[in-house]
C-alpha cells in the first residue's frame, strides 16, 4: 500500500535552478524508503516538499503532484500546519529548541492546543522510549536540552517528532554528526518505528542506505535514476550509474 | 646568519607589539579611571550637602531652594513616573517593531525601515521637545481636558519615542541572531509563525531583548532637554495616577535648569550634585539588575547564543 505517491514533480527556484526534474515514485506505508545519491542531487529539496517546508524558501514554482493518502500536498489552500503534524521532519543537524528536554517534547503538542497534563506526561515518556533515549534522560527531564550530547540531542529531535504521532517521519541525514554507537541506536529505533510509521530517510552514506533500506531511490542531479527494493539496489543495481555510485566510482 | 636576521626582525616587531599592547591597555584602563574620577568628584561636591542640610529636609516633599527647602523626593518621583511611563510605551512598540522587522517584514521593507528607525534615534532631543511643546501638549490639553498639556504624560510619550529606536535596533539585532534552524525546527513540528516567534525566537533572544529594554530605560532616565521643555517643571511629589496628567519636574531638568545660576560651593550647589549622585545610583541599579537577570538566564539555559 502506498502512503505517498509522487508524480512528475518539478521544483524551480527563483534563480531558475531546478533541484528536482520530473520525479515520479511511490513511498509504501510502514517501510523505510531511503533516498540516496551524491550531494546536490535534490534529496533535501524532495524531503522538504513532503511537508511543505519549501514554502519557507524562495521556491517560485512547483509542478506535478504529491499525494498523501489521496490528498494533494501541493494544493496552495492546504493547511500546512496540519500537514506538518502528520508528516514530521528530523534535520541533519540536531536542533533542540532552547527549552528543557521535557518542553522540547511537549512543544509540538502544546502549540497544537493540548493542555492535558497527564497526556503530555505520558507522551514524553512514550516518545523518548521510542527514540531509545528514555533511560538516559529520565532523571533530568527539566535540564536544558542543549546540555545533552549531539547523539542525545538528535534523538530528542526524533522523539519530538514522534510525540506528535505523525503518520510519516522524514529524516534528513539524521546521523551525520553522530558517533557510530549513537548512529547504531538511531538505526535500531528506526527498525522498530516502521511498524507504526512510514519512514523516509536521506542517509549520510551509501553504507547506511544499504543497512536500512526497505525501498531505495537513487537520485542524481535532480532526477530519479533507479527505484527498487533495498536488497536488489545494493546487490544487483540495474543502471550503470547506480552501480558506479554504489561502488564509489564517483560522488 | 640567516637565523640571526630572523631573530633581529622578531625583536624589532616585539617592541612594536609591546608598545601597541601597552597603548591599548592604557586606553582600557583610562576608561575605568575616568568613571572613577567622575564618581569621586561627584562625591566630593555632593558630600557637604549631607552636612549642611538635615536629612529630614532632604527627604521632604518640598523643593524650594531660595528658602532652603531641599526636598528631593518630588524630583526623584518625577523622574520615576516619567521613566516608567516611557518604558510602558517604548516596550510594546519597540519590541513589536523589532519582531515585525526581523520576523515578518519582507527583506526590502526591513532594509528600508531599519535605517529609518536608526535616523529617528539620532534626532536631537531639543527638536523633539520643540514638537512636544508646540504640537503634542496643546492637543493633550484639549483631548484630556486638563489645565495644561505640559505634564508628565507628555514627557512620558516623548521619552517613549526617544527610547523606541534604541529598543528596536538592539532587539532586532538580537532576534536576527537567533539561528534560522530554530525557526525551521519549530515550524516543522506544526507550530504557526506566531507560536514560533512567541515560544522560540523571542525566548532565545531574551538576553538581547532585555539589554535593549535596559538601554532604552537608560536613555529615558538620562534625557534632559525634552523633559525640561514639556513637563511643566513643577516640583510636585507624584502620589498617584492623577499626577501623570499634571506637571512634574525631573532630576535631570532640575540640574540643567538651576546649575547655571547657582552660587559656586553654596548649599544649593552641593545639593544639585547630590541629585546627580542619586541619578547615577538609579541608573547603576537598573544596569546591575539587568545584567543579573541576563546572567541568571544564561546560567540556567546553557549559553545558547554566545
């Protein structure tokens, strides 16, 4: 079952640059879809289209269609605030808000109007557990989140998105600044999370792509070169360019 | 040979280095020295006042130096009521403008408006006082139906106006320094633009915004010419809200108006210096309070923006 269908998507910035050209593929529900490829290929632009964060850039034109459960995301009248609660995003550099750990987690729900204290308390615990951070911070939830290590901050960001109980979680190189142990923890929690969520990951290396992908999409200079299952993509790619990139001949 | 040349060159530049360092150090210390000397002479000139005038006279509510009434309370009260009024005006307008400029206004508008606000900050206070005297106070008299428009309220409005550019400039810089990623992160989890400003951007810029407010207050407390022109200069102790609409006199205006015609080293002269000390202490207290608050916040949050 497809959660998101992207059809003929083309983005144009005000300076004429097209980060994405005529992109089409589907993102199946409850799987980890990995979008990989060399830098500047449009991976982040694509992710940011999926929860309309591109609205904040000088994007002048988007053509094509992105359907989330048959709802058109490019519709200019769409309530983007609602959309961003359904499609959460974790950035490459962990950005904890200048608040306590607890407040970081409840922020999304509070701005959505949730005031029930018990419910907030419950969400803090459950989302931290899902992000594999609960045991490390449960005794200091009121400390400033900025005091945590980089790996912990990134998991706070993940937990913060999970607290909103979104349907889709977008991750833009979530482990690029992390040590191997923290990276392992994040990847591990992703495998659990896909039971409940649809996950779209931009990995920070081909190896990570190969480790995590259920479905893999190879994006090169704004175009989709190949889409296939993770197993197939990294053992037997169909396209020459995919093979060259995976084997490290360029990129 | 070669290595010797190098060391020779080095020792030459190290003398220059030493001289420059010493010069910069001297400049730095001299600033402290000047402040110390100013304070010392203020003390020296004001100290006799405490001997010549009884404390009960100084703390009375009557300022009438010709008959040896030296009650400074009306003057302190006048300064406080006008400063508080000005702060209440400058705070919402100043921070509101800063938020608009930094978070909401399109780039080109911001690039036009900010220099304009800064020009406003450079407006000579005598010009503002003139406008206040000729335009603002007659209207205040008619609208509020008070005996004279030359009142604490007129002073507060003008001082608020004087403080606003300071508040806007400093607060806008502070808001602008908040990383864009904070805003993205907040928007990405479904906060609206206003929620992001109120709950993330503003708190992150808190210390800078507070500094802006304190600088604005400092500007208002020390302002002389404008208040002298529009407040009516009657040394009446403010006792309630009604005094906002009657004439008052500030400490600065008293010093400016009377210092020129006072006999050197007379009691009156010494008391004017004492008023100067009080003014100095009030602004010192404001500054210390501000930095204490900023320091506490920095400690509790970890250094977010530094």
